[in-house]
C-alpha cells in the first residue's frame, strides 16, 4: 500500500485477518496520514491517533515508514499482487468538467 493514512490502514485492517501479507509505505516517519496533519478543528490527540494506528499495526503489516514511493511501476516490479494507493487529498480541487459549472436541473413530477 502507498500511504499510511486512514484509507490504507482500513484496507490493511480488512486484509490482514484474511491472511494477506500487507506492506505499507509512507514518506512520513509515523503512520496516520492526514489525521495527523490536516485536521484543524479539534484534532485528536497524538495519544489517540497512536492508539488507533496501533490497532492496525498490531495485526502485523510490514511498515516501511519514511520510505516515499516515487514510481508505481517500480513498486509493481517488486512483485506485489496488488497495490492500493491511499495518497490522501490535503487540498480540495474544483472540478473542471462542463457539468460541474452548471446548476442541476430541477425535475417536477405530478
């Protein structure tokens, strides 16, 4: 998995009990992802985050923290059967397709 945030930790939590060997890569030194860095209103304490992350890491995934993934092709070449990318979205983006700029049509039924 790429990323050690909530999405990847959830996937790891679901796969580990099924017997899958899970490897999680993240450029940060600690797992938790955006929950540590992007939640601004009443953020959870570090202790709470560590406890929640610990539930998943106790299930045995291989944690490769501090290891940034710069190439999915390179990661796939390592022989993994599947790769989940949970890279997060620290900043929202406006959608640029035409329908995103039009207000929705109202429908009236009688």
